[in-house]
C-alpha cells in the first residue's frame, strides 16, 4: 500500500518564500548572543527556530571569523538548509556545503546510469551516437571534492558529524575560513571586508574569475542582507551592511574587459566571445563541429549550423538539463563529434561558472526531439540525476548563475518567463512513440522550480489565488519544503517538486499509469509550475485532465495546486463530433511543404499512441498556434541540394501540457476556448 502524501497547512499563498532584508543596519553583523558550540539537539529533533542563528554566532566567535562572513558564505552555498544531511548533486553537505566525494564510486554509478539521448539530433530518423563516442564523463578527483574531510580534521570531529549536525558543519566552515585567512597572510580581522581572499578560496574554483564571482556574491549578500525561514524550520537573519568595502586583490573584476558588454548581435561562426549577461562569469569552449567519417559529409556532430532567429526559426524555450557527469569531463564529451550530443551552455556547481559551448544562433543537439531543439536553448547543470547516488539538491551558486543566464536569454529572445517556456529535459516529449520510454528525466524531482522561478523574477504563486472550479486552470505549486515530501524510492524524506497523481481521490488508490515511486518514473507525477484544466473536485482532492484521463492529487485548501484565474487562458478540446484527436511528439510540416525543395525528403508526420478523448480539455502553451517546420541540415558544409533550409508548412499546432511532458495538437483538430474563471465566465467559451 502506498503511503499518503504528507502535508502541513500553509497559511498564506502567493507570497514569496524568501524575504530579503533591504534596510541598512548601522551595527551590521552583531546579530544575537552566542551559545556553547555543539550544544544542539540531536539531528531530527525539533529545535527552537533561532538555534541555527545561535550556532553561526557561536562558531564565528570560536574561530574569530566575522559572523556576517560566515552567514553569507553559507547562504551562497545552501541558503542555510541542512538538507537533512543528504548530499547535493556534486557531493556538498549540510549548511556550509562542504564536499565529500568518492570519485571512484561516483564514476562507477555514472557508468551504469543513463547515457546520451539515443538520437542526438532528435528527429527520430538520423544516426545514433557514432563509433568512437566518448564513454560517460568522469568526475576528476582533487582537493575541491574533500573540503568536509579537511574541515573535520581542523575541528577534531568525525566527518560524519559535519554531514549530519548543522552546528559541526558551521564550525567546520568557520575553521576553514580561518585557515584560508591565515594562509593568505591576513589577520583574523573583525572587518568582514578583510576576508575577501579567504572567501574566494572557499569556492574551490580553479580560476581567478570564478573565485572572484563567488566572493562577489558573498559580499553582495552582506551588503544587501537577507532573511529566510529555512526548509528545516529555522529563522535566520543577516542584517544589511550597505557600506561594506571588500579588500579585493588587483586586478579587480570590474577592470577586466566585459567583452563589449556581451553584445546582443549573433556572433560570427569563429567568434568565441560568450553570449552572457554582463557580470556573469562566462567563457566559451566550442563543442565539436566536425566529421566522424572523413569520407562522409553527412556524418558530423555535435550541432547544426543555423542563423536563429533571423532565418525564421524562432527561439521559444529554454531547457534545463543536468550533466549526469562532472563539469570538465562533460565539456570533453561535447568536444567529441562522435557523441552526437551538445548543449548551448553548462553551469558549474561549486561557483556558478558558465561555459558556452554552442552559439545560440545554432541548433544544439540536447533535447532528443528536433522540434524542441530547433526552437530552444539548452543549459546543462553539473549534477547527477541518478537514484544510485541519492542526491537531494543543487547548489545555490548553480541556481543563481543559471537564473541570471536564463533572464538574459529570455529578454534577448522574448521568451516568456513561465513554466510553459522554461522547461526541464523531463518536459520534452518523445518525438515518435518508440522514443517515449527512453526520454530523460533530468533535472530530477529535487530541482527547486519554486526558487528558480523566484530568481527569474517570475514567481509562480504570484498568479494564483481564489477558489478552484471545474473547467478552470490549476497550477501545481507545492512548497519546496517539509510540507511536501512525497515518498521516493531509495531516499529519506526530503522536499520534492511534484505531486503524485492517483486514479481516485483516495491516498490508498493506485498511482495512475501503474506508476511507481521511482524518481525516474515520470508517468504519475505533476511538477511544480505546470498548469492543467480542473476535471473534478472532491473534498481535499483535485482532479485534472492528464495523459488522456482524470488524475487526482491531494490539495487541501489549494496548498499543492492553486487556481489561476487570469482571464483568457486558452484551453483546447476535441472538435465537436470527434471521439478523440491525435497527440503528436513533434510539429513537422505536411508532405506538400517539401515540394519546393528538391533533395529534401518529406519527414513523416505520425502521431503518438496517446489521444485527447472528447470532453477533455488541456491548457495551450501559446494563445495562437505555431507553424509546422523542419530545419534540413544534411551535410557539414552546406553542400547538399537545399541544405540548411527551414521548411515551413501550412499545418499549425498548439503545444500543450499533455502529461508530465509537452505535446502538440493540430490546430485543425481542436476547438479553442477560454478557461472558466471564478466570478467571470461560468462555462468554457469558444474562441474559434
């Protein structure tokens, strides 16, 4: 029997869960009175809400580190969350984010995990990774993977204590900072600004720009201040010190060339200036664009040359991935053309450093679906969505850099900042039925979509409120904290980004689609920020139209799914008289669209086995249908007839959220209407 999902009452919906302290504090960083180091309840007990605050104060006093520095470093590592002693995707532990990674064990697990997509280009008709493809990327061992052990030795405690006990994690982090300060030849100053070099070293980044980027964020946090009620139930405050001046070594980051402010114009093919927002630490290491067989001009990788969006191929999505391997090794994977695999960017976990791999005007082979590849930018994130590793979180540096990059790209290409356009690899549909089972499920059930959307300046809950109604739109929105810990096989209780869907409004009812509690089983989950049409309501349960059926999730007082009552939400149903309509995994043109282009064979337009039965409604991912299209990229050098051509058809499609993943409906098959809103229309209205 599957245990019911556990929830606690969330009194206020629609408010950000992170509060930034913006008021200046003249006294700065003297926050609270200390307590004896180590005087903390056993892990798993219910401590007072200020326990962690006092532990920071105590450790700062013990190791003569300014408490503001200690708080800000921890915030930029973990946002003060202990994650119940479980590791991050890159082996960080507890509130200070100290690392302990067995590289050999991780590499053994990676070797057994999912590899690259079965079809790098993603159209279901082109080659699998070629002979000579690189094995799964490996994590390289080194001191950066063992800061927890180093800290444990400094405070004479077992490493396990620093994993499981927040007080010991804070003490270990403080001891490391004090060591780094001493080794930099600096005194244990009470001035936070004098600790810049020690903070920079704490990042364990391997280059000057990256260590500066980490330190800049830490000192920016001290200047602005921050407060937060953590997932562990702790209230922590860092008072603002806006006048703080950091003792930065020369040359200052501000003195480095800003690459002409990362000009928005598309770069030349050989330009290695990264397309990044000013202030984000970026470089460019090109993915391979080369032949895998010198005698065959069609055997190339790892991306397609294009000129988006000027060639008519509009960029509409940003796809979030994780690497399932280390940062440097993953870059190496993309530099081998035999792998038939690439992404536009990759973000490092330790310090948020960004490396660009493919120009945004070109089509990276990242999503396993050519329709999505054509219209998206792919961002990889260092981490491993592998159940064998039991990771539970991503680093704050990774979230912040990724969000800064996504904001920049969304503004540049007019991409809406919502969960219909900022999607995960797990949202990408299989292009044809035989590919559906093998589609990837990263970034995983522990990617904090709530925090990520907040960092984008587009909080999901800002659009939610009021009562739910049948025919209206509900957006899945559980808190990413202890109030939403659905059981996942092989892991302890932890915050997750989804709700389980059941066949009946009963916690003991089976999961839909004969689903399981495996993290990789996406068939029975609805993920944070995704929107569906309400099919039914019963007590504390809400039913949605999902995967061609009615699916129920536990939703007392709208705590895990809020009503989106914005007027005019487009919803789609089968045209009257049709028993059901087909669902497609890609939006290719009709055969006649290829006639003007000799040499380009029409691509098959075959639906998936899924359907939308009459009477069901699905939220459209755009208010107007999108054109069917196919980018023909047959040779490496544009030598084939009509090569590098965008074929645009007359057929149009609506993207929808069909189940966990996006799908497409032909506009000619649907009736277009608007969702029911409370106090507005009382029934689904027809728009066309």
